[in-house]
C-alpha cells in the first residue's frame, strides 16, 4: 500500500504544480528579481502549496498511525492531528508571505504557533538525553522551549538555502529519504511513511522546479518542508542517547552548516544576524565559477554524503562515531575556508597548515 501511495503522491504533485502556478500569477504570489536574487524575470512562487496538497492526498490514502509503543505522552491531541494542524498554520504563514511579503516577526509568530501546537498540544518534546558513559541530562522546564527552538531553527535553516532552482526541494528530499531509511531501520513505520510520502511529493515538484525553474516553492514550500523535517526527525530520535540525537543534525548538515556559518560571517563582519547577503553556500560556489545546475548538483552530493554519514553513524560504535564526527568537522571546516563561506579572510585551518609547512 505504501508504494502505491508514493506513486499517487508523486503524480498528484505533477498535476497540482501547474494549477498552483496559474493560481500564483492570478493572486500576485510572484518573485520579482533584485540585486540579491539569481533569477532575472518574474517567477511564480507558492509551489509549496502543490507539495502540501500532494502530501495530504498521500497521507489520507495511507492514514499511518503512531504506534502505541512510540506514542507521545502527555498529549492534549493525537500527535498525527497536531502535525497536520501545525502544517496548516505553516502553510497559511507561507502563503501570506508569498502573496504580500509579511514581516519577519509575523513569520516567526506563525512558526512558533505551529511548533507550539506540536510540542504542547501533541506532547512532542525532548525531555532528557542519556549520556554515553552513564547518567542522563533531564531538561525539565527547558524541554518545551528547546524543542520549539529546534523546530523553528530547522524550519528557518531550510528556508535559508532556498536560493537556487531546485536547491531546497532537492536537499529536503535527500534528507527525507535518509530519514525514511533511518525510521525503517528503527522500525518506526509512522515516521518512515510520512517522510517517504513527503519525499515523493517533493520529487514530483522538482520536475518543474529544477533549473531552469518554471515555479518556485516560495516560503510556503520552504517553511513547510523545514517544519515537517524538524518534527519527523524529533519523532524518530526523541529521548535517546546523545549519540543518536546527533544523527538528525548530521542528516541536515547542509542547511544547519550554512546557517551556522552565516551567523559566524555576520558576527565577524559586525552585521545584524538577520541581515541578508549573497554569501551563502550556493552563492560561494557560483562565485568560484560553477554554473547554476552544477552548483545545485554539488550541494545535492554534499547532502547525500551527510545522509550517508548519518546512516554510518547510526551503526558505528561510540568511538567510531566520535572519529567520524571529528573527520566530518575537519572536512567541513576545510571546505568552508576554501569556498569562503564564513568570509573571504576566514582561513584559520589553512593558515595553520601553511605555518606547519614552513
């Protein structure tokens, strides 16, 4: 039944996207070119509405239920219902922004409301972490704000990488496939099913969104994908060891690292953290000389490597996992310095190697 549902979700996305494209032009949900953007003509956005619609079709066909063994405790409403309600709030927020470009505070309010529905209403929260050498960290009263911070943070991280045709949709799809495989390994049918349905919906949208794009997903799509990935990752890895909690962070390595180094870059250049710029990962690769399509494919490759690393990490021993993390951090730092992701003059590792070489 799952395979048939995936096919239906994929076809639904193919059918719905052209309809949403016409709707976007009609209601004025378009993206106009400016000095910060790569495209040179007016483009319809709102494409995330097609992803959301096809996801709902797949969800209501399959109707996967959260198992009793993995049920979220202390919930006011079923977690399945909470996720869908939160998704509707995110979609409304995204549609409003795609139509009239609402303020950052209004977008944040929508994200906080959606996250609150899932965390407080659905009972999904990171309440404690088991430490690798014994003992545990109980977050107590901080569990709810920390969980909301995770959801809002990942939601915005995915939104930040939505700068090239097919980039956010492709990276999100890779993360969702990885998440679905991880959930299958762990025996979590609910998370596996939802992640797979959303991946199928995103792949159908990519047919129209890959370079040269015919439609953008807009904030409607980027916020929705970020929200769903953050929630599903939490459901798959909540209340586990600190080692296992690292898995979704690795899996989402592209948006998380891009956001982290954007913060580093702005702090070094003494700019506001919310200040927009053209120094994100995709901008850096374009500046190096890669074409639009090459840049997107390179980032797809990086996202796939992060996904593979997450799978390897899940099967590694404690010390093997620590070694893998160390090598990853070293590789990330070197890559960041080479492409200038944290700023043109940020090269501590390269300078250290040169000093040792002398």
